[in-house]
C-alpha cells in the first residue's frame, strides 16, 4: 500500500538521522539499505510514534512510496550513486524525483539530470551540511534541479532544516547541478577557514608558548561576538578533550598528516576553469597536500634551521588582539573569494544563483555557519549583483580597520619562522584586489615576446604585437 511520503536510500548514520528527523516532523518515511543490520538499527532507533519502515530490496521500498515518489540518496559519491539509480529506475515512473544528497562532483550531477530527464524523471543534486547532528536536528540544505518538481520537496525540506530567526536553512538554489556546485564551494570555504584556524593555533602554541588550557580558553572566548562560528566553537571543544588512555590532551596525540575527500580540490580546479581567484582556498588544499610529506618534512626540519630569537617583549603586548583581528580579516576574504566564485559560476552555468539566499541558509545548520553571514546576506539583499563582498561599504569598513593587524601578525610569523600561508594568501589577495594597477603589464609584454600572444594598450584600443628584438 502506498502510504509513505518520502524515501531515503542509504541507512548509515546520516541516512538514519535524516529519516528520523523527517519522522519527528510527522512524515511517514521509508528507508532502503542492502545491509539488514542498518535496517534493524533504523527500526530500533525509531519511536513508536514515528511512522518509518526499512526495506532491503528496491522493489519493496519503492512500493511503499506515494506518487510522485520522492527519494533521497545518501550513498558515497561516484559509482555508488549510479548503481543506486539503476536499482531504482525499473520500479519508478514518469514524474518521480531522485535527489542525490552526497558530495557528488557537479558535472556528474548534470549528466544524471539529463539521463533521468530522458526517462521523464526529475533528478536533484542537493548539498547537505551539518554532519550527523545536523542531519538529526536540522541541517543546511542546498537543492538544485527542476524548480517545478521542487514543489514536491519543499515542505519536507523546510520542516527538517535548521532554523535561524524562524527562517529554514534551505532554499532552491537553481537549475541543473546548482545545489552540488554551491556545496562544493561551501566545502572550499570550509577548507580555507580550517587552515586559518590551524595557523592561529600554531601562532599561539609556538609563537606565544600558550599552554593547552590557554589555547582552549582563547578559542572558547572567541566564540562570542564577531568571531562566533561553528568551526571556532568546535575548536574550543576539541582542544579540551583528553585521551582516555593517557590522560593527555587528545589533539597533541593526533598525527599532523591531514586527509581530504576532494571537494576542496574540486573547488580550486573549477575556480581556475572559470578564472575565479580563490588563493586562500587554493593554499588550504596545498597545505593538506604538503602535510602528507611527513618524512620529507622531518628531513627538512634538520636541514633548514632558523634562529627565531626576536625581541618578543613589545610584540606580545598587542599580538593577541592583532591575531584576533587578523583572523577576522582573513575569514572575510575567504568568504569573499568563495562568493565571487559563485557569482561567476552562476553566469557560466546559467544556474540563477541568489547569493542572499545562499548566505541566508549558511547562517544555521552548516559547518561554515558564522555570525558574519548576517552581514553577507544583507550585502547581497542590497545589491544582488555585487561582484565581491569586499566592495560592500559596510564590509569594506570592517576590513580597512584590521589591515594593520594582519600585516603585524604576518611580520611576526615570518620573524618566528612559523608558516602562515593562509594569512599571507589572504593579505596578498586583498592587496592585489585593491591595486588599481598591477605589474601584469610586464607579463603581457613577456608573453608577446616569446609567443606573439599580443597585448592591449592603455592609450588606444585594439590588440597589438611587437617585434621586441
């Protein structure tokens, strides 16, 4: 009997949590997983009041769903998504909707949209942010696809999304792969902020010799006021955790070889394709890559020593506040770079993105939620075509007041020999962006010399080539 409003394929922790979230909001929800143990876990976690059902075959699962059917896939990106689609489509019909809630690469989403459209079905790519807790109690969601079909999904998604001032943290992003593209850039911004926080941690730990307690208390105090954000909040929590076996702070026992699943790399790769400058995100990806060369770094640490004996007496006085201001400065440039990439991509791929909506749904539920997103939302409400957040007068005013701090912090780090690549990239981007004239006129001349690539002039229109010898 068709009685279930929504279906979820993949009953791992994320899938079960989202399903139970929907059931909390009085939706009858069915789940599918080939692993009987995961189906059993769903039934065990559900309450008697929740209308849920788990199945292990696609035919039984689809048979439970009301038409037009709405099904969310929560399986690993790549071949698993195509496999799940193939297992479902023999039992589906025209008008049914499949939503991919994983971190799929956006060109794959475009392909699947076309393939299912040929069968008369709708395919959505939807970014979901917030982790396990967000899935259970309110994520931020970024769906993209056929807007008409979104009418079927909207009430459910708005019910389960995180809420900020009563606003659900979900909005229709745009056509095709818009949802997965926005989530990709979200993850790139996430990479940048995490790298920046690690550099702040290093400055306090190696530069100022902060104790574990001082480090933890600093980040905990930062999660108030302008710097309030999920990533700052969890940094304070992470730094407090002790290891059950040794009693030591757990973070000090964790390897410095960082791992990644590729979404940051995709952000950088595509930014280069559409000529969107995002140097801090690029740097964050590179630093994770560099962290993997542990044995080489150990050798280099013995080869390249640096006498970091500098007069810290004057530096320490204002350094703590300078680091705080420099962090705020750099974080704003990361968001500015990511948002500019979204503006450019919207035009490149005809997504129709509304950046005010993106800032709005990132205010709650997601990993990069932060107090400053309220300012970003207002900036894009005021000017939906704003090419870069740095050109908003209110945000520009905040950055201008913190220029001195980031320059001070970078000088201090250089003298100490502490790597602050994200801070440097943020300032380098800012200084380049605010430069009315860059030295790239020389690059143009060089290109014309060795490759006859031509150049433009400042004093007259047209394209020119010179015989330089």
